[in-house]
């Protein structure tokens, strides 16, 4: 099913300040300032391995850094992400929790933590963590989108729609909520939301958008996606059966009222 890009750059790599030198001595034997510089240098190496998707090596590198300095929150954060990507989910949650203890107001960390919880279908916990993330960084589209998705997956569609409208147009928000309904197997509700998105997009095209503008082109793309999804859902035999049953119920109720 066609959809807008909800998860662009999901677990982004943080950037450490590069530094080289003093790596020939055991880290624990170095003076404090030199020790920090060596660990900074090792962080660069670890993140380079992570970016190259050499995750096992990256994890060992992060573990070495974290063991040398258990208060280094970024190493703990990246350990959580690498562990998650390796499929070691419970270990990832352990590192996320420790990183949160070290930097409880780190919105990016909380966003990644909440996303991991969401992927593990721990929706209530994910909502709590992502709500905190959005609270610390109300302008983060990534955190807001993740929170909206978690809300939607719990059936809190109006709350999800409200969050999405913070940075999306009403039509775009309806489209995403429609997708969330589809994820939950709620095909009729998804169809209704897609139809709302279509109606709003057509109004915007006729009233406010200048042909050839970026906003116009984006709206045209949205219209195309939504029309395709409406066509796909409308041809779904299970949805047709449901609609037929609803018509029969409504007809029966109407006849009772008339009699």
C-alpha cells in the first residue's frame, strides 16, 4: 500500500568530535584530560564502524569505551542502538535505561528509546518515553511522528492526528492516520480517513496552491497516493462484504422505524 515516508532516518548516528593521540597507553593509566581525549578518539572509530554497518565490531568498541567511563552517556546510547540492530533487544533496553539515567533530559535519546519500545510492541511504555522526548524538544518532527504512530497503534487516533498536525497539513495527517488504521486491520476507518485526505487535498489544490510550486507538487503526489489507496481498499473483498452487511443492517433498522 502506498504511504508517505513516516520513518525517515530512524536511528540516526550521533557525531563525536574527532581526536587522535595517546592511544599507545592503557586508558586507565592516563591523566584525566588525556584519558578523555583518547576516549573521544575511540568514539570516532566506534561510530565509523557503526556507520559502515560493522555492528559487532562497533559494539565491542563502544563496550570498551563504556567500561572505561560508565558515565559517558553517548557511548551507552550508541550501545543501545547497536544492540537493538543486532537483535539483542533486552540488552538494548538495559542500555537505553542506563543512558536515560545519565541524561534524563536528552530528547534524542528518549526518541530512540521510545522507538525501540514501539518496535518491540511495548506501546504504553513507548508512549510514556516519547511524550517525555516531545516535552523536552517540542519541535522535533521525528519524536512527534513516533509519538503519533504509537498513539495510533493503540487506537488513540484523534490524539495521533493532533500530534501530526503540529508539522503536517490536515490532509497529510489524515493520510498517516489512515495508514495507522490499516496497520491495525481497520480497513473501513482507513478508507474513511483516506477519503478525508482526498477531499482536503482537492480543496487545497483549487484554492490555495499555485501550479508549479513545491507545495503544489507535494499535494499532487499526496493526491496520487491517496487515490491509489482508496482504489485498493475499495476493491478489497472483505471490505465490500462488511459494507454490504452494514447496508443490510441499516436497511433493516430503517424498516423497523417505518413500521
